[in-house]
C-alpha cells in the first residue's frame, strides 16, 4: 500500500491487514496524510508507549513548527499544551473526572440508558448508533458540563465535521463548523455568567473570573475539548463493541450468560477496535531516535493506537477477542501525561450500556451482514457510520 492510500475507504473498512504488514516492516514508518502533510506513524506497541511519554514530542508547537492553524479559541486546551500549561489546565478539571466522582453519576446514567432502550424497544429495526450509542454519551457530557441537551443536534453536526478533518469535510465546511461551535460556546458562557450553578461549566467560569489561572481562550478551548472528547469517542466504544459481539453470536451469548466477563470484554473492545485509531499529532522539538529511525526537529509524529493494540510482540493472539485475557495494557486511552481524562466515565457508560443492552434485548441481532457495515472516514477515530439491528 502506498502512502496516499491512508485516504482510501478500503483502508478504513479494514486497516488491520495493512497495519499487520507495516509492523513486520518496522515499528515506525513515513506516511503522507490525506491533507498532504508528511508524518511518522508509529505502529509498534513499545515505540508507541515511548513516543507517548517522550517530552521532546510536543503537543504545543509554536511558530513555524505549528502545523494546525486553528483559532486560539479552540486550541488552548490540555491536549494542545505541554507542561507547565498542561499540568495547570488538567488540574482544574481532574477532580470532576476521578473514578469516585464519576461513580456518583451511575444512577443518572442508568436512567438515561433505560429511557433510550425503552424507545428502541418500540421498533422492529433501529440504527443502534443513532438510537443509543450517540445519544447516551452526549446526554451525559451535556449534563456534566451543564449544557442544554436540546442543542445537541447542532453541535453534533459541527463536531463531526471537525473530527473528520479537512480531507473528509472540506476546508470550507470545516472552517464554518469551527466558527459555529466557537460562537455557540461563547454564547453559552455569556448566558451562564449571569447565573452560575453547580455544573462544570459554572465551576470553570468561576475559576476564570476569579483570578489568573485560566484565560478566556483556555476556557473556551476547555469546553470545546470536553464536549468533543466526551461524545465523539464513547459512541465508538459502544458501537464497535456491539459490532464485535453481534458479528460472532457466541460472544454475545457468552456475555449474556456470564456478566462477570463484562469488564474484560470492554477492555478487549478498546484494544481490538480502538475508538481512537491514532493519537493526535506531536511535533519533535529536537532530533531524536525512535524505532530505529532518525526523527528531525519539526517532524510530525502520530501514534497508531489501533495498530499498537494488535502488536503480536505485546499481545498473545492479538487478533482474538478474549474476555478473560489476564493482562491487557492496551493504549486505547493513550498513555503518559495526556492519558484520557475521561477513561473512568467512558468505562462506566460502556458498562451500563452493555449490561442493560444484554438484559433488555437478549435476542438483539444485526439487520445486515457485517461486511455491509461502513466505517466512518477519517484517521483519528474508528467507528461505524450506522449499525442496523433488530432489537
Ligand atoms: C471510549 C471512549 C474514549 C476513548 C477511547 C478516549 C481516548 C483518548 C485518547 C487516546 C486520548 C489521548 C490522545 C493523545 O494523546 O493524542 C484521550 C485524551 C483525552 N480524553 Fe479521552 N477518550 C474517550 C472518552 C473520553 C471522555 C468521555 C472524555 C470526557 C470528557 C474524554 C476526555 C479526554 C481529555 C480531556 C483528553 C486530553 C487529556 C490530556 O491532554 O491530558 N475522553 N482520550
């Protein structure tokens, strides 16, 4: 496969054979991204972990090294900064995302899940993505942040253009969706400033307005990141996991019979069809060596999380789904200082979602052959466009 083929829909349909081939050729290779940027792609597990913890691979390139020209209102968040800014920004919201705090959301997440499954039960055939996998995380992140859930259809469209990137959305639509989302967030903050509540948005506004710990651009960027990261990813965990279970019925039956296997199953979904296919880009601030290659200052490095998660050097029978895999150090949530802040939330949402889906619809089945399913274009995320099922 040539470099340009990263944009090929056939690659999105089944990238695993290509990654497997690439890993045999070395843990890191040169690729050309669909938008014409040359980059290094790390495909091997060990080097993926190294890259994700190397402080010389920066998330905050400035000046000529910067390769993303997005507006300051959305690129001043923790995933676009290095320490000490990263440390400060992450600390401001870390307390809201600890396993304990997230656990307190359980009853509400269960209620939302029950409501969505009730609606699903009224139909003979539904798109599980539209009816369940998308609305669940969106509703949860909206309530956590304190954003009116009625607005979700607007920002769902904008955010989906943004994560798909310019090669899928087109430069013009991408710009206009970014503009619309920024204007939406700014309007939201203005309205909330008048009457603060006990939601995360109010908490962040209070921090912003009471001192110098958060600039206005950092505030809008934080809301932008939480909103996008909070709902563009968990949808794929629920969608990809359901696909993995239903495309091999024995898995569904086994999990239905023994729910103690669920936590291990969710880790396997994260490993085998990682919802985030590649890390966001890093830029080398110095010359360095990685996976036997010389990286030069200014080079862009991407980490292939999906590929690393199937590296046979790290995982026994890497392509097999094993509910009881004894040790599963996948990098589906990343690694190092940018390790996913929302991991406890994503795991809780997925646990509740699968537990209730299995109980409520024991005979759930695909309404189309698995080979007819279409994977969303774009390199950052891995997920299905839709998943037709018979409840
Ligand atoms: C299954 C669902 C999810 C997956 C697979 C996932 C995956 C990831 C990955 C791979 C990264 C690191 C990216 C990189 O280093 O380039 C990341 C970072 C992040 N994720 Fe998630 N995520 C998920 C859900 C969530 C949720 C629900 C939230 C909640 C708001 C969230 C918030 C974040 C934030 C804020 C960061 C940046 C952390 C930092 O820079 O320190 N994620 N996520």
